C-alpha cells in the first residue's frame, strides 16, 4: 500500500517529489523557486494611495484630536 505522499508532485515542474527537497523534486527546482522569491515574482501587487489622500487622512486625524 503506497502513501499519499509518494504521489506528490514537484510544485515547480510536476515530476515526482523527493522527500529531501520537499515540495520539490531536486535542488535545481528548489533553487529556481528561491530565485523567484528573491526576484519578487511572488509579490502581491499593491496600489499606493495618492499623496492627497495621505494629507487628507492626516488632517482629519488632527482635527478629531482637537
């Protein structure tokens, strides 16, 4: 009887996962994934509010404190 883990696939290339490099199949796939992280490929895009919004928020906070 095989374990469910034995059918797990590399999250990078889809080959069978190797426990030593889990969840990857090899050091190469692990390094490719690390490079993607370090390069910002997995970053969640954010929209910065316009400067006017920051000033209006700061003014409303100042007005409510007085």
